[in-house]
């Protein structure tokens, strides 16, 4: 049973609640800006993401306030000085980042209020946050307002000019960011945040470059296996093709498979259960080819 809503029948506050709770988790842009007089502002925004790499484009939205339709200092600043430093806040910074979201009066420096250290950027006027593990110096290409009512978006379209990435968050080869070292946080609805930990992260191989065979090519006996859920089946369907006759013969000769087949030979239902559970475990261990071979021995 679904609850359905006409978006136009909801108040802006109701609609924002549903949208922010459902479209989650969202990355957080910790944006440093300054006005024409040189006053610095620092504030987080979860309406934010990367949208292209050539040129490198980041967009965030300091939306109009729901309660009174006023605009935020960040928006006013980028309209005066079209430059911004967008930081990626992580778990060690989340409390200070939240504090910086306080609606202090214009001219109040959130660096000072949040106990953060400003350091000069290289190519833009607003300063960087020294404590942030990642910073993007950006030129504001365009500010696109989507309406003038309460909650309306203001898309700040930014071109990345320079990246600053702390070496402490890189993988051992120094070629990529290790998410467990970065510890990024994400915004959900209400007071909820998400944290990237070893327990919450998982790896999922990208779709097969040679085209996965799809659900329709899996034998019905596998699609209907009661021990496999749709995610397990999707991993199998991402394989390029069904195993060959020789691969099936070889899997039957593997010691543990041979043991299960012999042990449960008098009880086909128990054999089906044991082999299916083994296949599911192999899928979770990222060995879908072997899992599919084992499942086909049951047919």
C-alpha cells in the first residue's frame, strides 16, 4: 500500500520533508564565500553534487528559506564575488560543520564561530578550511534561480579550477581516495546524518562491459530459487553467458561441492538447500561465476 501525494497540494515545508527524507543520503558541500566588502561566510549545503568532468562542474543550491522566503548569505556572496571553495566535510568535522549552518547575522565569520582555520586559496578569493580533507577552488559560472517562492532552488554552477586533497586520505598507491580514510558524512532527513564506515560500505562490481546476459537468460529453476533474492539474481544476470559443459563438470569435482552432493544424495531437498546456500555465499564473496555453476548442478 502506497501513500500518494499531488506535489502541488503539499505546502513547501511538507514537500521538503518528503523530498529530503526520500532522496538520501546526500553529500554535503561545505562552501566558503565572501562578499564584495571581503566579509567571509562558511556554510554547508546538501543540495549538492558533481555533474561533469570536462569541464569539471559542481552544482550546489542555497535554496530560498521555507519559513520567510529570504535568501542566504552564500547566495548573496556568490552573486557579488563569483568564486567559492567547496569542501568535503567528514565525520571529524561534522559537529563544526553543523555549527556553521547557524544563521548568524551578515558579516559574522563562521570560521571563527565554528573554530575552523582559514588558509588562503590559490586561485580564488574565499579562503579554504584547513581542517577539511578535500577542497575545490571554483569559479561560479552561473547562478540560476528556479523561481522566487519559498523553498525555490538557486543553482550555483561552479567550474573546478583547483583540487586540494590531503595525502592522509589516499589509498596506499596514492592514486585514489580511500572512503574509509575520508570518512565522508551525508545528509538525510530531519536530524539524521550518515557516516561511511567499514560496516556501512560495500563493493559492487560495475556492469559487465561485454553486456550482462540479463534475468531472462537465467534458467527458470534459478530465477525461482527460494534462497536467492533479486540482488543475488542481478549479480548472476550480470555475467556475460552461462557456463560451458566442461565448467559444470569441473565444478562437480571440487572437493566441497562433491562432499555436499554425496552427503545429501539421499535427501534432494537438503541437497538443494545446502548447494543454494553455498551459491548465495559465493555471490556475496564476489564469485558469481562459480555460484552459477553450482546452481546449475541442481537443475
